[in-house]
C-alpha cells in the first residue's frame, strides 16, 4: 500500500524505481523465469523468483522490513496475504539486518487480500505482512518478490 505526497523527494525516487520494475514485469515472460535472483539495479532493485505451495495462515508469521519495499507479483496460482501496520505488531525476535527481516506475533486484528495470477501488492517497510497463505486449499504458486531500496 502506497501512501505519500507528491512533494516528497523519496516518493519521486520511488516512482523512478517503480517505472523500471514495471517495465521489467511488462516486458518479460515471467512464467519462463527460473527460480532465483535477478538484479535490476545493483543494491537498489532486486527481483526474487519463487515457487512454493501455499500453507495455512496459522503456520506463517507476520514479517516486515526496514531497508526495502516489497512488491509481490503473483505469476501463477493464488494466495492470501495478510497485512497490519507494524505499529500494531509485537516483535517475535530481533531484526535481522542480513535478511532485512523482523518477525511478529499474530495480531488480534489484521486485513487480508486475495492475490491471483497477474495481481501485485506493494508493502512499505512500516507494513507487516504475511504472504503465502492458502485460500480454500493449498496450491502451487510462482511469484516474483521485487525488493526496492528505500
């Protein structure tokens, strides 16, 4: 979820990075990409191609990041992503600067968003999220997670 003002310099820099990401996504055969990492802009924009099977939401922790915005793009399959402001989450461990990840306990209240092939969501560092959650039943998913440095 993207929120900001048009006067904010950081928003302008993000818009430039986002245009590079969208160009890549719209001009690449995403279904043929192998699992792995694609560097679009060194240390600033990195895409991770993932394949996995969704799981029950109860088995997946909430997470957030400090240095990178997450853009999650479903190439095939479907999943639910849960989300909550980080201010409403209680840390479950310490921030890991190597993986740019902190995990959280399950909050009492949170939103959910179904994602289908072709859908994407952009999560700011202040937004906790829980991807890979199954809908009615587990299914295979191919997804690209683009990390955009803030």
